């Protein structure tokens, strides 16, 4: 593995972003420890996604979720299939009367709450006993039809919400979110019309609110930021509760995608998700609900579960580039997903297969995982920072944390992601960065440098170097885990004086660096 040589005051690094800086001009991140921007927005880790509810009953899934909670700080979890037949929630007896069973949901939610992760409750898909047709999606056959009886659906949602309140208490459930369905504007996920969805939404929202008006409900959880105007207008005109807007965006270019993610894609305009999020926020502000929250309950670098961009080192900088631009427009940016334990297209066939997860099947941290791990290590107060590809923070002890990156979009030639990202791409040099800090409290500081990039916390490049084996031996898994232990680079103690402190870094394309200065 490539080792960074420590330069000037013991530090080498990475940085820059999608910012358009003149070629060859120096990049300087100038910070004043006395100038605060305000509390750090934590929209980046409010929520994260997972495949389906039943996968959450697996021991390895729960181990990975606990790790992601500990290291990345995710506070809510959203997944499909809470009402799917494999959760055993709803059946009917011979007389057609409802039979409710909450045992699997309880096991899953009890675990999540035990590790301080709250449910972002996606109410989907249709139990077979309530289906109005046989249309399904995914390997696990999620029924996507409207209910055959809206009265029975309403009774189910009411009973489920009452159960949550009885088991966990009203005060706890008031902190949850209830989201109605998943991508109803995409025919693969909802076989009804827009009017059918609005009827489903209104029925569901009123059922949740019938238990407590303080419970938060929203939607439309739409694909490609669709149906936003229509949802806002419908709820306003019909006096239907709407506590938040949710939608999805993946920002890719290329053809369509079937339910198994077989079509090819290019990494899209790296600023499109930010622009679309800003546009949705503007629509909310112009509506009858100007102050409600906006949640992107799915987003990523690609909407295919077979896209190796998810595994590649370039994804870490892409993630940060997007999160930086959306931190003040979205209440949450829920990355899809935290784990490759994900079976929409069936059980994955190889250890690194382009799955959505931040962690692969064996629990190996992918480069994108470290973007969230480093964000979690930022302090609570943001410093004023004119550099668009960085965050700078401080804490009550006067320690300083600076996270910066270089995002360079991969070449947009005839190769799509599924061809380009299965080849190893050493990162070219991307210039230098100077980190200039002033008004630090005088004294000694220790410096810890963490980094991700090509062959740095980069299990996927090592996997490619192994020849992309279909299976990993126990020794290979252990070696890939060792390569992603994220041990810091430690420099000699640094002294801050009246001139402040200046650190210099060399960087490569799509590098990410976290600098932690601790007052001694």
C-alpha cells in the first residue's frame, strides 16, 4: 500500500472539491478559531437506509448496524418491507377478520432502540391478505398494489401505531417519522395511479394521527424528486396532514433500470442532487406548508445495486461533495444503504459486487464509509470557512477538526460505471493545500491525520489487485480489514504562537483527509 510521507510539520494530505478554482492556483483553507459559523448541521447522519425489515433480524446485519451507529453516528434507520409477509404482520382468519402479529417488528425495533437508533418508519409494502392485484417487485416478491380494502388498511395502520405507543411510549414515538410507501410515482413500486396513492396517503396519515396528532407523517417518498407539487397541493386542498416531504435522488445519467439493477449508468453531474434538493426546498417554501422538513430518504452515487462506483475510492469524495452542498436545504440525507446485506436482486454473488452498502457482506468498510466516520468526528461548532470543499469545527476544549477533500469526476468517455470501476485507477496528483489557522490558544497541539483515497482505507482497490475473487478466504478478509483499520498518522507536537499554525499537504484526486488538532 502507498504510504504518505509526512511533510512540513509532519503532515501530508488531500483536498479541494468540485469548486472551480483556476488551474495551478494555490488552495488555502484559512481559519480563525475566534470566528464561529454556528452549530454544525448534522443532516448528514440523521438517517441511513437498509434493504428490508426481515434482513434486520440477521445477526450479521445487526452487528454491522451497531458498528455504523458507533462509528458514523446514524440516528434513524429506514427500510422497505415492514408490512411484507416475511414479517408476519397481517393475515386474515377464515371469516376474513384481521389477525395482527407484531413479534418480528418488536424484535427488530427493540434492537434498534437498544443501540440508540430510531425507526424512520416506511409503511410498505402490501400484505398478501390485503393486496388488490398480484404485481410484485424484487427477488423477495414485495406486493406493490393498493389495498383491496382501505378500511382494513386503515385499521392495520391504526393498530400498528397504537402498538408502537403501548410498547415504546408516546414520548418516544413522537420522535419517529412515519413515511407512506416507497416511490409511488415509479410503476415498479406502486401499481396504482397518483390518485390511488393520494387516497392511500390520506388514509394512512389520518390513521397515524388518530392515535396521536403529535406523530409525524409525510411522503411521497418519490423517485427522482417527483410528485412534490402535487403532494403539497393535494394535502393543502384536502386538509390532509403533512409533517414532512420525502423524496429520492441519485443524480446519475444513463438508461432506465429494471428491478434487478441490470442497466448501465454513468456517474452523473456531481451537483445535480444539490440543485434538485434546493428546488424541492423552494417548492415547500412556496406552498401552504412552508416550514415543514425535507428528507431525502434515499440518495447515492447510483441507483443500481450492481454498480462498482459504490465500492470505489472516488465515492468518499463524491459523498462529501454532495453532503456539503445540501447541509442547509435538507433536514436529512439518508444514504442508501449502510450494508451490502441487501437482497432486492437476490443474495449477492461476490464480496464486492457494486452493492449499495457502506459496508460489504463481510463487514469490510468501503471508502464511502469513512466519509461518514470522519463527519462524525467533527466538533459541535462550525468555524467560518470560505473553502467549499471542507468543514472546520471546534469543541469546548478548544480542539480543532478540519475535514477536506478533492472531488474529481471520473472521465466521461464511452465506458459506463460497470466497466470503468472494475479497473484499478491510480489517483493522479491534485496539487497542494495549505491549512492556515490563527487565534488558536497558545501552546502545544498533537496532530492526528486520517485519510481515505486510492490505496488508503481502500479495500476495493486491494480486492481488484487480488483479481476480483468470487469468494474471499478468511485470511483475505482479515487482510482487507487490516488495510481499513484507519490508524492515524501522528506527527510531532506542534506549537501555536502569535502567528498561528500553518500545515501543508500534498493531495491526489479524490483524496479525503481529516485533521484533528488536540490541545495538550
